[in-house]
C-alpha cells in the first residue's frame, strides 16, 4: 500500500486528476494486478481485472455499484493495489470522457467546494515523473532528453509538493503544476525515469531549484527577474543557437494599427498624435528586454504578451500601412530550460548533464538521500 508524505524524500505523491472535468460519475476497472476497496467503514471488497465498478455522486454521497451488486453509499472510497505492479483504467460518464490509464492507487472523495467527485492518483513518484515527461514532450525526443526532463520534473514536483495541500493533494494534473495524463505508453520514457531515480537539482545552498522550462526561447533565454520578481542566480540569460531552427522559433502577428494605438493610449497613456506616421510605433529588441519603452512610456513586455495572447515577450514591432506586424521569437516565458534547444542538443550527442548545465548555471545534481544527509547537517 502506498502512502503520501510531504518530505523531500517522498517516494509517493497524491496527484489531483480530472478536476477540470467536474466528474460526477465514472467507472473503475483494474488493468494490471488486483485491488482492494476500502471506505470510511474499512475494507469493503476485492476487485480483479474482469470487474467493473461504477461511482456516482448523488445527494453528497458516493454511490458504489458493480455490474451485479449495489455496495451502498459512502463519503470516501479507496482503490488500493495489492499486487507487485498495479494499474487501472477509468472512464468518465458525466461528463462523457475517454478511457484513461493510471498506475498504483485511486482515492475518491466528495469535493470540498463543488458538487462533484474528487479523484486523487496516489502514485509512485517515478511512475508520476514518467507520465509527466510523456505528457509534456511526447514520445519523439531522444532518450537522453527524456532523462533530463525526468530530473527536471522530479525536482519541480518535490519543490512544489505542498501546492494543493489545502485541497488534500500534492499537485494537480494541469499545466500550471505539470501536465499529467496518467500512465505513459513509452517504455523508453519509463526507463529514463528509473535510470535517473532519486536524482534532483539543487542550488549552492542545497535547496531544490525552481526548475522552469518552456517550449522555445527564440535564441536567447531570459533572466528570472525579467519575467518574475525573484532574482535567481542559476536562471540567467544565455544565448541559445540550438533552438533557432526549430518549430516554435519564430512567429508573426498582425494587428490593426488603430487597435494597437487605442490599446497603448487607453491603457498606458501612450501619446495619441494626429497622424499614425508620427507615432513612432516601430520597436526593436536587440536582446531580451523587460520593458517596452517608446514615447517615454514603459510597459512590461510580459503584460503585452498576456493582453495580446502572444507566444512570447520577445518580439519587434513594425508598422506596415494600416497594420502593426509583431515579429516574434520563441514560445513561452523564456526562463530556464528551452525544450526544443535541449532536444536539439540531445540529438547532437550532448549528455543530459551537459544540457542541464547549459541552461541552469552553477547547480548540482544530487541523490535525494544525499540531500537528506546534507539537510540534517544544517
């Protein structure tokens, strides 16, 4: 039986799953191994691969049924794997959803805030890491990159292990924690998580780093303080030539000149002149900058990115007749690891350690058990 701990040496995580779907009814069935069902009243029954269990939210209770038996109503239901290896599949009925596969255990309760079920995957950290890696980057990158991403995902998870503590789990399955779609299909990714087992990234004070990543930096990463308030010495801007020919390296966006001027004028008191030609709208970034400075007005570039739904905050502004053309580079916030650049480095034969130290400056890879030793010393 797996249990959850918030210690740095956590081997098991509680991941909130499918919360965005507002699930009120679903079916559970073992895929590998067998399960015992527990409720607030203790052990209920055992289920194996041929069994199908339906759970439905009704009158603030969980109605539990199999194909041939009504088990009653409960507040909490736990499906605990009893074999050496256990995995299960679930399919939501309300709302209608696709079959999804997960490893280890499932905890079900009544949501504290909404009239729906709360589903938590109680999962071994390496199984979780493998699932995140496949969800975040797919199955096409080379194996060396998977090892790197596994270390980053493990570090990120443990750094943020209490993010959803008030809701009764560690992390959710959405992008703002880490995308997690359950059991990975790739054995190569599974092996990458196992081969890097317990490896995390720490700074010079032996603290887990903020292991940020994104799709493409457009040729230059950003300093942490240029995007967020915190200045972290290991998240420094670096010139990255590895990503500049990849899919998300460049982009363009056309905006009507009147819309652009009205936006700058109404939101930031940009001086509105009588003729557009006199406005001096052109703007060029020689390198990644923090502020859009024009007509003595300073605007955080991350605000422009958010307001106009841009792929990145690295772009030039060019006037073309009645339009403004934003010529941009990269996809994402630009702080930390550039995924497409790192994938290219892996294809060129760089080791995961070399790639990691290219994007995160003066950090260390360390075994979690050694981390505990150092922490005890302090």
